[in-house]
């Protein structure tokens, strides 16, 4: 079952979440053409806490989902709250994995997901941030985060339903790339309970080879627990006037849009946000921008998107990781339009078609 991530919706209380499911998720399911639609729920911390502490409320919430033809096998526990504030930027990386609030929130999500999983689910997955923004980060922080993940692993092992944590590398964070995540997680976590969330927008921004990346993950003895099906902006010639003009429309104030440039010698140069990239990067090589683009629609020329990276990952995946379409940027997308349900349904069809092609040839 392919899911779409509900962090695209701003609701941060239970009543608002149900209203958003009625307004968007049910029409998405109808336009997608399935009797049951996967939703990768994002629950702000107070909602997760309330459901985790009230079994009757959790059972009622599951019944509400069932009545709408919605199923849950994965949660996005990366944002803690305020994900649709006027300015989010680096606030999305708080609380860090050194803060007890992060562990508490994740444990609440484990309880909630256990209550929402279908009876025949092989496992549930929870994606989480890559420890923190890269600075400040010290060896002491490393030790504290390791202890927190050890405590979480103990809870996962004791959970009545099988739930796995999926750590999501992101540009600019302590675990910036998949290679960083493998280096930090390998030998430190139990791979039966903790693996990777492979966000294909983040992977593309890092300029890593998708096929080689999947091989390295397998060689490290870790699993891709979850794939966030997403695409970045690609700029072949960032010095060109028409490219600069097209990019300007994407330099918006809510979210952080990290930029990476591939130098001729293979070095990847970095800027932390699109508005500052023009001054900080030489623009001699191609750019990739952390701006989640709709999978089914090309950006304005001369910009392109990195759906080729996602397609390569889907073609080479082994096993059955959870697939979650995660385009949370519709509200800040230039010319995004008003038909959010139609756009999400089109993305899901795009992903389903490529997964179907993969299974037909495997």
C-alpha cells in the first residue's frame, strides 16, 4: 500500500485532523481509485500524547480512519509541531535526539501506531530526524543520542505490534547523507528495530548515486524501512539568467531549502538555504535544491526535477519497505493551484505506475 504523508495538512488537533481527512484524504482516495488509501500520518506531539494515553480515544480514531477507507502503516515523527507556522526553517529539527522530549514523542508514536496498524500488517514504521541540525553537536551529544535510541529500541522490542524506526538523513543535519547515517548507525543500533528512511529528494540533493547507495545500505547490514517518494529541483546551469529567474519563485520564507552544487572534481558544495545560495556558491556546476516537487508535474523550464533518482530507487529496491509520497510543499509551491486532492492523487498514480512496472519486471 502506497501512502501519502499528511504533513501537507496544517491541522494540529484531533478535530482538525479528522476535518482534513474529510476535506482531502477521502477525495484523494476516490480520485486515486482505491477502496482503501494509505495515509502516512503526521501527528503533532500533543495529539500523539493524547492518543497514546487514552486507549479509548485511540480505538475511536482507528474506527474513524476505517470508516473513511484510510489505512495507516507509517507515521512521520520528524516534525514535532508547528510545521505550518509562518516561518519554520531550522525549528523543524527541534527537539533534537538529545532532548528527552524527542524520545517521549517517539514513544507516544510507537503506542499510537501499534493501535492503528492493520491486523495483518507485517510491521509499522516511524520516520524521524537525523539526530539534529549539524551544529552545535558534540561527542557528549553523540552519547546522549545513543542512549536515547537504545531506550527506544528496548521499547520497540517490547511493543505488542512490530514497529521500526526509520532515521531520515537530510542535508545540513548531523546525518547529512546516507553515508553519514550508515557511519553513525552501523554497530550502534539494532538493525532489527532501527533502519533508514530514504527520502529520495534528500538523496538527489546529495548527488549520491541511487543504485550504489542501496548497495551500501545492504552491505552495512541495515534496511530501508521506509522510502519517502519525493523529488528535488535540478538546475543544470545555475548561472544562466533564465534559471536564476525561475529559481527566485521558489525562495520562500517558510521552509529551509538547502542547495548543493556538484563541482567539476566531484566535490559537493553547500549552501543552507536557497535565498543565500547565489552569494555562497560559484554556480559553475549543476545545483540541486531541497524543495519537494510534485512527482507528476515538471517545474518551469529550464528547471527540472529529480524523479529519475526516485525511479532508480524504486527499480532497485529489495524487500517491501513502506512507500510514502511526501510533497509537503504544496502550500508554498509557485502556482500550486487549489486542487490539492487532485494533485496528491496524481502523484500517487505516478508512484503506483512505477512500482507496478518494477514488480512486472522483477
